[in-house]
C-alpha cells in the first residue's frame, strides 16, 4: 500500500489553515495519505466516496465528513462530476490559554476523530450549519476583507463547538469541570513564570498531587503532557515578542526562559515549521501587504 505524508501549505502565515474549492470529472482513487491537519470535506454537488482507515463514507450534495489529524484516508468521485470544498487546519493553533483545556477533546487519544461523523448522519441541522460555516470560511479567505483572519478564527471555533455540543455518544469524551478547576492554579503559575525554567516538581505541590499522579492527570485533562504544554505556551509568547518587540533571537529565547538556542529553535520549528527569524520575516511581510 502506497502512503504519503501530505504537506499542507498555508496561504496566509497568520492562519494555520488551507481551504479551497475543487472540481473533478474523473473517478480515479486518490492514494492513501495523511497530514497533521484536521480535514473537513463539504460536497456542493455530485458524489464523493471517502475512505478513512477502516471506514467508508458515501457523500452527496450537502454532506460533510471529518478526517482526524494524521488519519490515513483516500477518496474518489462517485459521480460524473464533483464539486466540493476542502478545509484543512492545525488544531493546536486555534486554541489559546482560555480554551486550551478543550483541545484534549480533539486529540484522538481514545477514538479516531472520524467516529464523530455519525453526528452528520443523525443531525441534519448540525450538518447544514457546519456546511454553511465551511462556505463562510471559504468566502472570508477568498475575499480577504479587513479582519478576515478574526472571522476565520471564530468560524473554525464554531465548528469545534458544534461538534462538542452535539456529540451525543460522547466520542469526544467529556470530563468533569472539577478536573480543569483543580489545575487552574497550575495553569496560572505557568503563565506567570514563562520567563523561568518551570519544573514539574514545583507545580505538583500547587496541585497537591504526587509527581506520577500529576503527570498522568495533567495529560488526561489538558491533552498535552505538562512539558509539552509549557513549551507550547513559551513558543506562543515568543511569537508575540517577535512581532511586537525589537529584540534579537537570543534575547527572545532568554525572555521566554529558553536560553539554549538549539532547544529554542527545535521547539519553535516544532510548532511553526520554520525558524524564529523566518517566522518574523513572513509575518511582518504579510502585515505590510
């Protein structure tokens, strides 16, 4: 079986997203592939046969399908002509400090995200609303009216909210709010000490947990390990500094508590697929356009 890792290219570096409208007049089967972005398919006319690992979805006009991050999938047209919209976006980039606890619902720890496709089969209103939201994202990304990045960001979050609130089978595995409340002092501490080297042992006391229990509890509740979460927050802060302060790359690394340049570059590239300097140049150049 031939499988390839698709590299999704973003038109706007400020948005970790790609959306396009495509037409087909052939029924060739696209090879198995995967990418780190979550994908939504919305059929405007015609038919589309979508294979996601062991599942197969037959879509017609007005139908929607979701493919999880890194899920193997392939598809082909099941009609003479096909017109559809493809939306691909990096989940992590659409969560901030206040919404980070919800990211775990979409991390596919227990179930592949494609399992929530049942929502569209059982709830036509949600399917229609998500389809219209995908249309809205395409219109905003195409017209590029001032503030369209804000509009796209809100519309992507609307899709995630619709999935979360209409998951009657609890595929996305809700957790009690007590879990998040118990970690609130830890998350606050992280935000207040991003300049420091934060050790797990420090925050275990805040949570009143043993080291081993805390590590498992944090991963289960937030969806990231504690170290991953701290690095993610530091890099998000670094991005902000790079665009608002006149500092060298080494000074930015010091500011976020990553004085080791090799480590800083490695972490930055993990979340942005480019170096800090490349990120700064791309973002500032885009902002001048």
